[in-house]
C-alpha cells in the first residue's frame, strides 16, 4: 500500500511547496540570485521522486507476477531509472501487465490524453504564473509557454512502445522545433546529470558560446523540464490506476 500511495501522489506537490515557500521572498532584483539555488533544488527533487516511482512500479508488479520478477532480476539493470530508455521500458512493462490482466490495451485509445495534457499545462501555469519564480526567469517562462502551446495529444503515449513522441512521428513540429523525446534525452537528462553530480561547480565554461547560439538552447529551460516531468508523472499515475483496477478484477 505504501508503494501505491507514493506512486499515486503527484510530483506537482513539490512545485506547490516551493511556490508557497518563496511567496514571502519578494519579486525584485534582489531575488535573482535565488534562481540558481531554488530551481536546481526543485528539479532534483522532482527527478529523484520520479526515479523512485519507476522502481516502485516495477517492484509492485514483481510482488504479484513471479515470472516478471525473474525477468526483472535476471535481466539488464535500468540503473537509477532516470534516463529516457529506462522510463520507456517501465512504460512498456506496465502496459504489458495491463494487457496480460485485461486483454488488449491501447493507451492512445483508453488514456484520457486530453485531460492529462490539460492538467499538466494548467498545473505549470497555476504554480508559476504571476509569481516571483517567473520574475527570476521571465524570458524562460515565456519561451516555455510558446513551445508548450504546440504540444498535442499526438506527442505522448502514441503507441504501446512510445512514451514520448520522437521528431519523426510528431505532427506540428517544424524546423527549429524539438519533440518531447529529444528534449528529455538531449536537455532534461543531461542537465539532471550536471546538477546531480555538481559538475557546474567546476565546469565554468558551460554553456559554451556554441551552445548559446543553437536554436535548441531555448529547450534548456526549467519550466519545460518541469512540464515534461509532470506529463510523464500524469501518464504513469493514470496507467498505474488502470493496472490496479485490472489486478483487482483479474
């Protein structure tokens, strides 16, 4: 039950907590130095919580499915469950369990993807809009909103193998625009490693001038990272609820 309670608890609670904690700080120029402390801290809390959720989902499945447990224990390790491939693997495994218990399950047909996307977008907007947190990074927040407006239900859970859409099968993404899978792999995950291992403290040349000149640099954006993590979290919460229901009726 502890695993289930944790898995079903939205990681958006972490964002809500930081919004409340910083509400009395003010929104003047004196708050700008806080950006490099507050945002990385929240980012690490969210990535860490999601990594633990991935492990809990797998252990919960393994508690009831001994064949799955054997394959999980003897198969390739997913490490910290933090990279895109690991989360896609958990997504595929969870869907396979739902199919095993209740028959064919197409996430594109049965997930309420419009509601998941709307809830994700609303959460980020409500937590950050008109707060001192956006004052610290107003340009990044505006860039995020422009990008996120292009995200549609075709951008995630497209198939049983597709957690986030890649550039070659994402509609509406033109030149200079990046799909969610690439954002996760090329931006979010790399930044997670820099923060987790504190490489920014001694790699003072990051980001390089070449990086700053690239069109894709706009995706090095905490608000987009938060939205992507919340979207993934909402997908897994919805699928895990379906899994629990299927397990109870099996």
